[in-house]
């Protein structure tokens, strides 16, 4: 009888292994799996928008919308953050999906922070809107994009849901100013008396998006089937229903 | 054929899962031991769903299962099942800029092998095992389809899992690659529990000590390949023209016709193959007669055969 597998000396990990060691070992490969080209293109578009505003001597209102456009551009790039062509190959592993998701977010955050600082510095101080409030808006857009991607991964089967998430985010960004009632307005100019109230709403939105993202990191248990599941990616699956 | 053990290593009962109105799994129960078990079935039979449920990749709506004594009902149990698992999905995806070594190393970290030296030894071992030692530094995007399948198999094998789930690993491979893959699967089945989903009855005949046939989300047959072939005993015959009474019939290379179904009197009977038994099982007209593992209402949902 051939000996049972799964007990090769020196191969099996220590059960008391700290998660930090796994996360540290994952930094380099996860860094390489990030969609840097997409993020780079989004960041470049943002810089171009703000740079063009500076070049033509845009006023405060145009600059504000330029900065919001730049934030949206990066958020559209972040929508691709959880795209993973190897998703199905690496799905049933002991390291939780949440670890990889958080690691991806953690690796991108400092880069995004530097980019945002560069974007703000590109704007002349005379026309620059309140930087803290604008940072809140951009941060919320980025977290919303990440939450959308996390929801798509949690409830969907596609290895690369970035396009759908980005399309949904773009649609929301276009429709929100048109459809939101006045007392829920988010996109107000700095001289508007509702600026402070609008940014309280941004903060609540940020909290909600962060909570949604955190909830989506939780993996489904053995009987945790959602209502809108799709068939597996196998050739043989029955018709997809969503 | 691989070493077979009677000890149950994977056991499932009442697994059920719906996709909208479709029952992908309908009260599926099974018990697996060591060695390679084949899983046959037509498109939409529920094979991939069953594999993904057992791999803890997709949760079942109801039912329970254990893998090597671990119950994935709890988060801790699920982690333990995943520690014991190697999974090769039907369409394995890769990070194309990774080399086979880097990709399998990445999967090894995801399997909690954090000691760098030991992990690299293990990665080299599995790449050697699947015959990729020569190209371990080449980018995956530059490898052939067969080599990519072997990268996926190496990723499944890394960490020496006790339960290996392989979803149609030989699909799209040329005959030589398929033979090579069969050797690898047979080797992998030694001392392990391997569940192999396939459309290739030859794979099952050559590799498996046991075969399950699924259709309509249910297990329609559970037995040995010889028992499955025996279902067609006396029901395969040769004729000079296609027999209109046959369930399936095709012209062979020698010009005659091979028919499967209910033969006419005095028919020139042929030795049945595993495929004949499989076709008749799906057709369902022989249903429940004396074969262990049938789960009732045989045939009313079985898919068209030939």
C-alpha cells in the first residue's frame, strides 16, 4: 500500500503559523499580480486632466471639476484592482481571500496617496479647493470602487470583473449629480452653503463603502449560497442565471 | 490503474445546489477512498459544480461532506479541508508574466508554505514531477496549452495534498500530451484520493478503479469501470446498415455499423466498452436493475446520448 499523502516532512506548514509571515511572503507575488498598467493609465489620465486645467489657467470651479475628474479616473482604475486571471486556480487555498484583497489595497494605497499629492500640487494654490474635503471625495470614490470589485468577486464567478465594476462606477458618477435630490447633493462647489453638509454625506458614504467592502471579504460558508449565483465556469454548466 | 484503498477519505451526503431553476446538484451522496475515481457525465450534468463544492470553492445549499476527516461546515474545518486539497479547475487561469516556478511558488505560499528554502525545494519537486523542470524559468504566456495544464497540475500538487480534484485536465490536449497527463494522474493517485472529471471514457478505463456517472445533477451510476461496461453486455451489435432500433449507431472504419441498444434477434453481438455502458446509463432504459449507487428516477432527466 502506498503511504498516505499530505505528510511530507518539511513541507506541511506549522499550524501555529502567524498570518503575518504568510502576508509577508505574499507581498512580492501579489505586487506583481496588480493591474499596474490599468492603474498607471488611470493615473496618467487624472494628471493630464488637472495638468490641462493648469495649462489653460482654469478658474476655481473648472479646477474643482478637474480634480473630481482625476479622482474618478483613478477610481476607475481601482475597479480593476481585484481582477485575477488565476482566481479559479487559486480559489480553494488556506490563505483567505481577505488577506490577498487587503494586501492588494495596502500595496496600492501609498502609491495612490503619492499620486493624489502630486495632483493637488499641480493645482495653483489660488484656485485649489479645500484639499482635505477633496481628498475625502476622492478617497470615497476609491473605496467605492474597491467595494464594487469586492462585491463582484464575492457574488460573481468572473475572474476579471473590473470592466463591469468600472462601468457601474462611471454610470453612478454620471447619474448621481443628475438624480440625487438637492438635500442629498454630493457635488457642490466650495462657495455653496451646503459644502460642509455635503462632505458629511461623503464621510457617511465612505463609511458605508468601507463596511460593504469589509462584509464582502467574508467568504461564504458551506450553506451560504446567494440568491443570484451563476453556474461555474465549466463548459458544462447549465444556463447562467443572475 | 492506481492503488486502491477501502478506507473512506471523502464522504458527502445530500449535496444540493440550484442555479436559478436548474438543480445543478440534486441530493448527491458519495464515498471515496484512495486511488483515482472517474466522474463522467454529459454537459450540464453537475460535474464541475460537484467538484467545486468538494473543493470548498462554491458552497452547497444543503447537504454535508467531509474530506480526510475535516468538516468544512466551520471556518476552521474549511481551512483544514483546503490544507488537504489540490485543485485543478477546468479552465485554469494564470498570471501570464509569471514563470512556472514563480506561479507554483505563489500557490505554495497561498498553501502556507512560508519557509522559503523548503518551499522552493517543494516547487522544484512538483515541477520535476510534471516534467516542467526545463521550462521552469520561461514565462507561462510562452508555453503551449499542454505545458500550461501541467503548470496547473503542479500548482494542484504542491504541498503534497491528500485529496486531488481534477476537472477535465485532458481537455484540449493532443494524444501524446494526453498520454503524458494520464501517467501524471496515475502517479498522483498513488496514496491520494483523486476525483477526476472527464468526458473521455478512455481516461476512466485507463486510470480509474471506480467511476461515477452523473446526469441532471444526480449520481446515476457508482461502480467499477468493468461494471459500467457490463451494463452494455448483450446490447452492442454489428450490422451492415444502421439499425433504426438502436439507441445509438455509427459507421466504423471497417464499413460496418456498431449499434448500441436493444439488439434484434440473431444480432452479431460485440464486446461492450465502457463508452457503451456509459451511453446506455445515460439513456436510462436499463436504470435501476441491480447496480449499486443508482439514485432512482433514472432516465427521466438523463440527457440525450449519441
